[in-house]
């Protein structure tokens, strides 16, 4: 029996920045049971990922239903970006799930990493789902908190390295000298050697994690602020007839209700970050029920 690899939690920003594909054996010796891995910018050696987010797009890429060429593509958004998933005839349960799913919806996906290199130097990463289930907003929020904690712990190790690195000697020796534990040193060495990212890059990742946490933080302020957010939510629900609503129509409605344009715009962005709304295309918004 082949042991399943651990499923890691990872935000879409870090997953989509991952380009380093590591094979468990040489490409010529690959078989369907050989695990392949992505090395992420924070040094995670990942074969399987557990994500929770909002399904914002679902497309059927083949009309040959029931054949091996029957293929579905979906995008699952979290506060830092969006994962792309593909499900074909070998993932029949996931394909059926995607064929009937309501967009938008909160979902949990357990999937294997895949990468595609078209030959021009670019790398496209995606997930092949093993399990897909509906979840609610509270599960999504819990996933964000857990994923943020794990990611920040990894980023703390990189902070140790950049703050203590002298730039002299072998990379692995420099990592260990900076106080990074052996459990993290190997992945960090692979990441730094391949990606060559600087401290500024990891600071930007940290900023994205903080924004993700802020997206679920309850509003703290005056009763007036809370009421404005509720008013904006109410406007969005009123304007959305099932086909979404235009930004300009939203602003005009808010102004007619004596809500300043800048305030209405900021509250709209808060609702987007919380996952109460999404933007299927520029200037068009839909309510997530």
C-alpha cells in the first residue's frame, strides 16, 4: 500500500509563486505511484494541499462527457489569490461535484499538486482534487487562521536567516548558523538556492497573510461604522437579481441613501475581502448567499 503524503495548508499567493518541481525519481522512471513535489518559496515540500475558499468560476473544457477527455476547471479564491483546479474522468466524484456546484459557494478541497511547463520558461501550478465538499463561512475563517499561523511560523525562520546572515560560506551552514532548526533548514536551503528571493519578498508574503487575517476580523469601531457596512450589504442584495450588479449602479444607490461615495466604496471592498461578495469580471459584483 502506498502511504499518502501529508496535506499542507497554504495560501494561494504562495502556491502560485511555487515553481520548483522536485521529482521523487528521475523523469524516465516515473510511475503513477511516485510522488512529485513542489518546493514553495517558504521551503515547504508539498505533494498534497488542503484549501478552503470560494468557488468563483467553473468551466467545462470538454464536451465529450464520460470519456477520459472530460475535463472541468474551477477557481477557488482565498484572500490572497485563487487556486486553479482541474478534474477529469479519473476524478469522477470531483467532476460530478463541479458539474452541479452553485457559484459562488464555500468549498474545501483536498488535492494533489500539478505543474505544467509549456517550454517558454514559465510554470503553471494547479491542483487535482481528491476530495471536495461544501463548507460554511466559519470553516473558511478557521482555515485562514490556521494557515496564517503555519505560514507566519515559516516566515519567522526566514527572518532569522536574513537578520543573521553574513553572506559567507555555504548556504546550509549559513542557515544553521543563523539559528534556524534542522527541521526547517533543508527546505529553506532548497528554496533560497532556487528562488533567490530577498527579504523584501518574504515581507510581502507576511503582508498578504496579515490582510487575510484582517479579512475575517470583526469590525471594531462605532455603531455608525457597523450600520454603514450593513447598509452596503443590503444595497448589494437589493441590486443583485441573480446576474450581479454594476459598480456604478451600486454607487448611485449608495449616494441616494446619503452614504458618501468613498465610504460606500471602502465598505464594498470590506465585503469583498470577507467573502460576502465577489467580482466575476471587472465592475460587476455578485452576492455570495
